[in-house]
């Protein structure tokens, strides 16, 4: 079923959640390497059960892009004991909602369901981790669905199309340059044998994580998980992604012409990820630039001068490998993409030249922290947040995240802007509307 | 994600834990209906103020007026400029949005519990004392015009607008909520001031307060801020519901795209109609989930679409039922035939027991997830109140859905699914 949440841009800071959670997490690793995180939450008789595989478009090869996402679709196509369509049927007839997404770094499956159906879901997920059919006929038919999905998200969507182009010029060596959904030619070409091999390589317990939050007893849930997933044999550790993006030594630029009403401008700078001490400052910087209507880009470009219909920025704190810091703007009618590109660049230069105000810094920190608290309201989001932190080194990092954000100073922001936003590390994409 | 379920103002209400009241309800002396649900576990509060001031009240030659008014509520009050409103709420990491839809204008607040007083101050300011500064009106008009222009890039939006015009000819629902670029150009500050004065009034306003708050506290805080809001003389404006369906029409919009977006739609019924429940089940069997007939045939078996689904759109003055699919241009005629065949099949024979059971169990069983955050509960409460469904609606929904039989489904399908009764819109590279 399903699809990519292609979040190249605007995966807004999965805002993390407040403290009281992490200390009650039951965390363990089964003998076969499966990581398990369980958190009881008895407010409602519901549970969010999620399986995260440490594989995404990052693990793909040129010529076979989109395979991780294609496989995600196939995960709903049955096993020998539960035929095609049975997964959705079983979940829905038990009142559950299921879905999945593929990102650059991970493939995630979730079922949100009444807590008393947890055992069923555990069995279904354990079954498809090991026994997926991957029948050639089903693959052929689902290929057409994936192609339609690409048409919707990319071919017929000016913003989607442009972001793909910018990523592809920004990354020469690292697979972050590939579209998550894959190039059309690759989607059409990928063979069943390749999909099966990809499944065998990456869908193994020691490359996966189970996260559940909801109204269950953790010891009993763990026992059930152990019985269902524990018998799946450990696989050979997948080969690490070795590609490292070399430093960029000059601006890169792409122009796209497509039927559209307004132009779009994207700027992307190579920046470090959460492993760097600069990551919390980049997170705060991103919020100062684009978090809400009091943020710099909105207030200046959209509100005060009305140069843009929309303007924003995004930083991927959770990215497994160093990724891009994005800026974008849609010029108002009558404004040119050149103007908006210059204005976005000026904002970056201003961050290097003059300190942000104390109010801006405090507001950004409050926004980040508050978003954490709001996430605690949903079992689904609580589970996803635990998973995000576990993927970057451990769910307990969730607790130190806010501390790190709180420690960011005005001087840190000026410094990281100077270090990371050099013009020669920038990639620029412009979409020019082709009149109807 | 699997499929984009675009819910045009859809409320899919359902059961809460049987017997437990969904919320405390009382009517303040000035007519405001106050709904409070205590959810103490997480220190946040969600507030909704729903005023019966949606686009359906736009004067004929003023399309987009409610939408503009909604967008301007937070753009300046008696005590704060627009940037001051933004800075105040964002400094505490909260959010405050005001937006008008077809029937209503809604102000939505989310704050941490510790910031509730500030949040409610802002809510009451934007509801009671918006000043509609001329510069903000000018600014917002050009912004809305640009947004309308940009939305022309999205085939789903384009198709929805045309479909609304075909389903609701001559009714305000047939006109886009945001108006057109031309109609918005004609709107003035005077129009906004007048619309606000006439349509935003306590006796048609519903306030929901949900989260880490007690009933007493909510009553005290809301009364302190909105209690003195005077009820105007005269009855609120009434709107004529859409009654007879118009003769179905077909329209195409040419766009240079690789896919065609196809939408079928017709008038349907509100939740207050007993047939709403079997119709909900029928819609789910036809195109509601990934085990539905349309999903199975068009997507799973034929590989013709990524998105294909049906939905019931509730609205106070004229509900609708619609089906949509996006497919590669060359195959659009085939998908049209498939949708029509599946609609017809629903009218001809009873649904299988397993299909019926699945739809019913899904609709009932998934309901807790529609009420799993304070924000969702607040949205649900104001919708239930606005539609006049009663706070027991959640329990009633569950019970009514459980009682739906295969024969009921076929009966309502025979009434609402005959393919010839549907309008149809296609957006794409039409030859």
C-alpha cells in the first residue's frame, strides 16, 4: 500500500517530546539482534506498534534507485500463510490503521490498533519480516502503482520535481542524491530477483527495531515479541554505506521548466548531522529562520516586504549521514526567482555578520521544547520519536536533546553560520513556469 | 503513506468508551456553548472557537469574504499588531490559527498548560476585538490571490473546485471558499468589518477546551474573557439547504500532466439522517480503505492508480459523496469505466458478509484513534455540537454502525450510487 512520505523538504523537526517518558522505556535486544523498545501508556486502550528497518534510499545503488520504497509496497502483498491483501484485511477488520513510509535512512511500518489486538499485530509483523512472498506477478502489478505514485509526487508536482533535481546535483557521491521513490527508469527496470535480494539483505532482525507505545503490560508484550520475532534467524550484518560526500568547491545550479503558476527557488547547503557538536545550533538556526510567522524568513519576505508567497528552511537533525540545510521560497506574482534567491542568501549572510537577538534565541528554544511536549499526546508520535533517537544512537538521547538545545548561545549561531554556509557549498534550484 | 485520504470537512464520528460522557457541556448566558474535556496526563491544552461564519454566508458577489475575514482575525487586535500576536504565541511555543471553511470560522489554539492564560487572552482578543488594519487587508488580499493562483497547479484542487460547482449549482457551496482571484480583488475592508459584525456572534459560537484543565477552570477562564460578549439583536442569518440534485454533468480541464485526476460526485446526506450509517458502511466497502473494492480492483489488481478512494463529505447545508482516482492519461477512460462498474455493482447485489463485517469493525474499532489527542478531541467536540449530533453521538454512532445489515447497504447504494447520478470532472492532458 503505500508509499513514501517523500520528505525531502519540510520534514519539520520531528519535534521531540518531554522528559518523563524515557525512564520508563523497557529496552532490550533479542538474541537474534532485534532491538525492542516498549513504553506503557494507559491513557486510552490503544497501541501504536511500529517496526523500523534500518534501510532506505541511502542503501541503494545507481541503476536500482527506489528499491527500498518498492519493497515497502510489496510488504503488503502477503506471505505463504497470509495471502495478498490479508494484511490490510486483518488489520482493518480488527479496527486498526496501518501504513508505512520510506525515507532516505529508514523504512517504517506501523499499526495503530486497540490494545487487545496487539498479539495479532506482533504475529503479522514477524511473519512479513521473514516470509514475504515477493511473487513476480504481484511485483509487476505493484510496479505500475509505484509509477503512478511517482507521477503524482514528482512528474506532476513542480515542487517535488525541483527538489529531486537539487538533491541530485548537491550529492555527487552519496546516495542522498537519489530520489527516495527512485528514478522512473529504475522503477521500470528493477527485477524481482533484485527486490528479493534486497529483502533478504536488509529485512533481518539485527537490522530492525520494534517500538510499541500503548496500553499493554511491557513484560507480557516483550514475551510475545520474543516468541514471534525471536525465532527469526539473525542475518549477516548488511554492508555499511561507505560513500562520503566530498567537500563541495563551488556553487551548483539547476533550472527546470515546467507547467506551473509561480516559480520556486531552492537552496541547499551541505551541513553536518547530529554527530556534530554544531547540530543543536543548526537546529535552532533553522527554527529562527523558519519556525512560524515570527521567524525571519516569514516576517521579512512574506509579511513585511511581500516578496514571497511562502519561504522557509529545514534542517535534518536526525539524518544518519550529513545532509542538506534547505531554504526555499515561492516568489509572489511579479517577483523573480533571482530576487528571492538573493534575499535568501542575504539572510544567510546576515546570520554570519550580526548576532541574533536574545528574544529570537529564546523563542526558538521554547518552540523546540514545546513541540516535544505536544508529541507526548499521541502514542503514535511517542513511538516514532523513540525510534528516531534510537536510530541515531539510543532512545535516551531524547533526554539530552533539550539540554543541548538549551545550551546553544548567540555566539554559537554566528559561528555555525560562518562555518557551514559558504557560497561555494551551495546548490541552487530554480523552477521557471512554462506558460499554459 | 498509503493513500492520501483527503477529507473535505469530513467528520467520521464514532464511539467513545460506552457510557463515559465525551465532555461537559453548558450554555453561557450570552449563548456560547462551552464544551470541556479533561485530559490531565499531558500538560497541554487545545482550544477551539467555532463561529458560524463560513463561506456559505458570503454575499453572492463577495466570494471569499469569510475566508478573508478568518485570515485577518489574527492580523491585528485592539491591543496588538499582527507581528505582536505572532511573537506572543510563538514565544511560548504555542500556535494560534484562524481559518474559515464552508460552514464555520474556527480559531484554534494549542499551548502548554503553563501558558494557558496568555493563550486565552490571545484567543479572546482575536475573536472579540480584531481591528482589520487597512494595510493588513491589502496584504492579505494579494496573498490570497497568489495562493489561489498557485493552487491552480494542483490537479486535485482544480478538480474539487469544478466538482463543487457541478454538485451545488447556484448554492454557495458551489463557489470556492477562498473565492476567485477576481472576487477577492473586489473585497474591501468595509465588507470584512460588516461580515464580522453580522456573523461572528456569541449565540452561534461553540468553544471547546480540552486537555490539562478542569471544567471549573475552563468555565472561569472562558467566562472571564468571553462572558461579556453581547448577543446582537436579531436572529442569526439562515441558509437554504441544497435540496434536489441537479442533473449530472461532465467537465474536463486541460492541463499538461502525465496523470489524469478523475472525480465523481453527487449530493448525499448528513449524519442526522438515519441512512448516514449504512451509507458510511457502503462508502467504506466501495472505496474506504486498502481492502475496499476500488482499491482492490483499480490499484491492487490493475495497477492503474496509486490513489483511489471514496468519501462522504459532511456539511450542514448539503452533504456530498465522491470518488476520486489519479491514473496515467492513456488509461483514464478505463478507470472511469471501472469506477462506474463498481458503483453499479454496489447497487445490484448485497455486499458479502466479510466485507460488511470488515467495514463495520474498522469504522467502530479505529474510532479511538480519532480521539487520541487533545486537538482531535477539541475538533470532534465542536463538530458534533455544530452538526447538532449530541454528545452521545460517539456511542450512538458505534451502535448504529453495528446494526447496519447487507440489505441496508444495498438499499442506500441503490439510492446514492447509480453511476448516472454522478457528476464527473477530469483534469489532465485531454485530447
